[in-house]
């Protein structure tokens, strides 16, 4: 079973297909899928965003410069969850730093022994 159209780059790629084209197609497919479920999709800096009365969920899509045509395309997600109520509480109580319930930490640096 295929989830993409017949003319999709995912059905027609070869060893010369640019990884950026595959990355963009995958992001667009994810974005289109979640748009139907009430999320917003940003194509310019690929990400999906969902808002309700308190929470904002943002999932950013990143790739890598080390992608290799014909071999692999790296797709990384960076999720953020924010609370409007937490932001207000932090401001009122002057405790805490930000409204994030979850945000990714910076990657650990590789240490050479």
C-alpha cells in the first residue's frame, strides 16, 4: 500500500535525485496529513503546529548537509510543547524561565579520550 501519489518523487527517485527534494516531499506529506487533523503546516521552515486553549505543540523538521543522493536522507524532528497557563503563572510568580513543558536539549558533544 502506498501513501503518496504516483507522480511523487518517492515513487520516481533514482541515485541522482537530490536529497533536498526527497526531504521536502516527505515534509509536505507529513504536513498535508496533519493539516487534515487541524494542525498548521509551514513549508518555508518545515514544521507542524497545533494550538488549543492552553497548549501549543510545534514539531520542526530538520535535515543534514551530509545526506547522500542514492544512499540516505536524514530527517530529524524537534518537538516543543508550550503552555499558555504556565507562561502566565511564571510571569505572575516570577519563578521559572519559560513556558516550555518539553523542548529538546542540545546534543551532547563528542568527547575524544
